[in-house]
């Protein structure tokens, strides 16, 4: 191909950017946040399932225990919507996971600590 044709069609040649290198500290912090979040959500879900089982066994309505179980997919939908936002999508993968973990971690962790101290 003629170099002037290429320049006319695609603009002047520009070298590709070097790939972003992953920073181990960011990856480790993101993993830590997501582990804490997963443990908190599993504790809340497990406790809500136990409460549902006990209330069903007692023959009482279990509407109050369904709310924490419905908050889990609602939170996941919110995190997914944030992950698909254009500014967040443009971030590097470790940075994006750290940001999403920082947004996802506080609420379930606070609820898990509150449930743990309430039961103890």
C-alpha cells in the first residue's frame, strides 16, 4: 500500500501504547477487599437462610427475613451497573476491581459485624 494512501485513509501513523503493567499492591488490595466482601455476603446470606428456616418451621410469616436476601442481588446489580459505566470501564482491570471492591465492601461488612454482635 502506498504510504500516502494509508495516511489519507487512517491518518498519520502513531505507535501503539505500551500495555499497562499490573501493580502487585493494587491487585493484592483488590483481592483482599473482595475476599472480605464475599465472606460478609456469605455470612449475611447464611444467617438470613437460617432465620427463614426457623420461621418456616415455627409457622410464622417470613417476610422480614426475605429483605436481606433480596438486598444481595440488588447490590450485585448496582456493582454491575457501576462496572459498566464508561469511565470505570476505561480503567485498568486491577484498578477497576479495586474501585468496585471499595464500593462493595463497606455495606455487607458493616451488616455482618452488626449481625455478629447482635447474635453474640
